[in-house]
């Protein structure tokens, strides 16, 4: 984990592995923490080498795993998440109902005691040609 601190209490975080690659190659951090609030950049279903699973369920599960890793880098977890944004590229064999079922299952599993607010958006493309799903979250760390 690489942390950059400033006097304004803003801390940026690069998740080990894929986050360090994104920072070096694309000039952006995976998360920012301002006080008790954590915002993360969109997370896809990539591994540390930016490879994507062939199957949609595995891609969505990996994206949720990447959110978890990124939250942890900034000192947060799924229990702190208050807002979820998801972005979906729809294909002939994957409609919103398929995406919804997979995302809802992940949210129930990872946040069984909290139902966050959720905005989902259908898009024509994401940051990599093979991406079908992206998620970003906002967390508020409660002590």
C-alpha cells in the first residue's frame, strides 16, 4: 500500500498490485480518505495483472473483492459502505436481470447488516474493452 499524506487531512491510497499499476501507468489512485469518509475509484473484475475472468459471475465477484481490498487500504471495510454505484455493459446474453441478481447476491453477502443506497447505470463501454462491470463505493468510517 502506498499512502500519500498532505496537511489538509486528505490521504490517497494505491491498492497493492493493480492499484500500484494504475498509479504508475494511468496516474490515478484507487482511494481517497478525507476524515472519516472514503471514496474509491471504480473497480473492475480484474486481477493484479489486469486480466478479466471469462464468466460474468466471476468478474462481478472479483470486482467486489477489489472493492474490499481498496477499502482496506484506506482503513475501511464493507461494514462502512453507505453508497454503491454500479456500471453495466449489457450484451445479448447478459441483461439487467442477470446483472442485478449477481450484484444483489454480492451485496447481501458482503453487507448483510446494511443495505446501502445504490445507483446502477447501463453504459456502452468501460475503461477496458473486456470489462462488463464496474463498481465504486463511498464509505463512512464509524468509530
